């Protein structure tokens, strides 16, 4: 089978986001993402000779993700640790004892010019802000939630994975990626 190599990709939209919380067996829909921005935080080691920088090495520490999204209630509650423990059915609370859950976030990035899909995954995320509310009477559009997540390094020293579907030789990867991404899915098996 000839190897496909995509040389140009124009990210036009992000679709099919899924979130899988630690301990869950399968991901659930994350809703709809309007925008996502990611920025890595690097650590630098610098060598100076006579006060002049002559060498620098940078290593990835983590990635900050900022999302605008419409998120279903259940994942939203888990992200921020809302709980109904010791409360009547249907009542949830958020407070100093709320515990956030770590999660994997996946999505499809679409190049609509070439009809190409890139799968992305952030395998070790947590919320980096507390619960925020924004409700506006008379608004002509439902406001998207503004969320900020930290994508931390996983056990394999990675915080971000991507794959262009047309380049994959194993169709199982694309089928499994969204709902059950993990490092074993994408790693080369060692004997």
C-alpha cells in the first residue's frame, strides 16, 4: 500500500470533541468548540560565557489551552468537581471541597479546502481555572463558556498528539481515537 503524505493542511474548523475522564471506560461528547488556542510553556537552560549567551536548550513543561465552547452539563460538572454528595437528588454544589477530575480531550480539525481531517489529542488535562458564569439577559446569542485547561505531560513525556487520517495505515487508530485515545493506541508495540 503506497504511503500517503499530506504536505499542506489549512485548519478551518474543529469538530467532534470528546472528553474522557480518568477512570471512565469511554469518552463522551464535549459539545461544540467555537475556538481553541494552545500555547506551550517551556523551560530554558542557558549557558553564558563571559556574560554572553552561547547555548540554550528548551524543554516542554506543559501547554495551556483556552477554549470557547458549549459544553453539556455532565462533563461540565466533572471538569469543575460539582457534586451532589449529601444533597437531595437533582441538587449539585461547588465549593472548597470540589475536586476536579483529570481527563483526555480529543477532537477533529478539518481542512475544508482539501477535505482532510486531523485528529488531535491532549491526554492529560485538568482545569486551570475555577467555575465561571456569564449570563446576559436579552442577548441575541447564547454565550460560549470560556474555559482554560492545562495539558500536562503524560507518562510518555507528551502533552499533544496528532494524526492526519489519510496518513494512517491502521484504520483502527482513527476509529478508536475520539472515544478511547491512549498511548497504547498509537505506540509501536515492543516485543
